[in-house]
């Protein structure tokens, strides 16, 4: 199992980015979370197969229709650090 933390910046708050990310992650069979950060970024932490993590990463560069993604920073994590279960939003 693989895991990664993504910091997504641009116009990513107030455009259903977290909810859309949750839907995409669930389709890919990932667990983790998406949450707004005080600085305007969205943090996405996900765990699952390498292929699913890579697919989510590609999707995050585009996001939902009303988003304007400028930068996606990726950091690999130890999968044990990601809480197992459903993908949630805060």
C-alpha cells in the first residue's frame, strides 16, 4: 500500500474541491481525507494502491469544473500513518 500528502493551491476553496476529491478518491478505492487549510490551500492525504494514488494525483491537477489549480505539491507518506477507512472531508 502507498500513501501521499498533497497540498493543492489556486482557487480550490469554495468550489466543491473537497467533495469532488472525496468522490474521486472513493471511486479509486482510497482512504484518507481532504481538508481546507487556513492559507487557502487544500490538503489531501490518501492511501491505497500506487496506481490509485497516481490517478488521484493526475485528477488533483485539474480538480472540479469551477476550480483553478495552480500548484500540486506531493509528499510520499508511510501508509501506516494514514487512518484506514472511508475517505472523509473536514
